[in-house]
C-alpha cells in the first residue's frame, strides 16, 4: 500500500533531487507539495514546486503556497548563495504552466489531515513555518497525521548555519519548537546522517547517464550547488545528501538507526536554532521523537539512484 505524503519544501537543488525521487517511488503517493521560504523566497519556492510537478507529468498534484517569513524572528538571509537566486542553480527555467491552489499551505495540510485521517506522512524539508501554522489553525491534526519526517537539525554534530544550528531550523526556530512539542510521531533526519551520505562526481554522472527529464534537470542545476560545497567545504565536486535522505527514510526507515529523546529548539541567544535532545529527561515534560544518528549510506545512495534512473 502506498504511503500518502505531503512534501513541504523550499526548492532548492537538493529539494529537487528529493522531490523527483519521491515522485518516481512506487511506495509513495505524493498528494501535495506545499512551498515555504528558505532556500529562496516564498514566491520562487512556489514556482519551483509547480515546475517540479510538471516536469514528468505530475500536474495533477496540487501545490499550495506557504509562508514567506518566519513566525517571529526576522528573516536574515535566504539560501540563494547555495542554490542560486532562482533555486535552480541560476539556470533561469521557464515559468510553470500551472498555478497554486487557493488555500494556503497550512490550510491545505489541515484539510488533507481531515480528509485522510491517520494516513498522511508530512515530509518538511525546509523551515517548519507552514507546519507550525497548520497546528495553530487546528491542533487536532497532531492526532490525525500518521507521522512527520523532518529534514532538519543537528543534534549530535555541528550545524551548517552556525556552530550549533542547521539551516532549516535556524530559519524559523520558533516554528520548529512548536513542531517538536506537538506530541505527534516525528523523526528528525538531520545533519547527523545527511552528511554521512555523500554523492561523488562519479555517482552524479551515473544519474545523468539515465537521460530522463528528472536527471537532466539535476544535471543543469547541480553545478551551482557543487560550487558552494567546493568553496566552503572543499568537497571537490562531492555533495551531501540532505533532503533526499528524508525521502529515503520514508521509503525505507530500516536504512537508519534512531534514538529517542525529547527535542527542544533554542529560540534566542548564542545557540539560536540549536536542536537539543534531552537525553536524560531532565527538562520539562515533552514527548520523545526519533532522532536519526546513523545511516546505511550505501543503501540510501542505491535507493536514490534506483528511483532516478529507472
């Protein structure tokens, strides 16, 4: 039986890899994309989400536009220096044919949760603003959503935005803390594992050789992303597998090792955006979440390659 998923996304080069992988996975039924600011502006994110559902004939999948700003904290900067001003590696893709639905992303999530109670997996791979707004509209969705799989956070490793914070959480830590506290089944697929799965130049080429529309798009937009990793991390053409790791978890969680603990998000001070696990249960009561701490990297890379090249 297919898993119904909603991908909340700020596309984004690695978002593009994640979404095309999901759309090509028979285990998954993508019932919607919801866009959010983060890698790019809210407006550009919505346009890119539309482009991605149109890429290989998935125009029937609705796209709902979400937030363009965090809940409380000011928006300091976007991830355009990583993904390009257009989120597509500065390739200036043509405008999408379709349009977003009339509902906001948060309203769409609430509606789908009630329409398919107990069936939907939310997969946020950007800032968690839309998810927090959906909880504000209707806290009951925490009992209706089957589970939530987040690409975000750095619980046992350094961050990539600051010494302690990962970019998706840093962009809206207030929203992230609301989501962590909601009491629903939740898994964090953070830098703890996404930086262990590394796509090499040879691996990239093995994708491109398939020649389908998905990998042709990835081939066009990837150089900008590689340039960031080369300039700041000296990865020599290699890239980390961030957002696609969350999709891989949804498809096959057995590829990941998890530990459980309540997670709190710092919303002020030097540790702004830090995802801190209460391993000893010493803080106030909060439901534990699953934290990915290790991964079968070869298995993740093989899964992604299988989906993108068939």
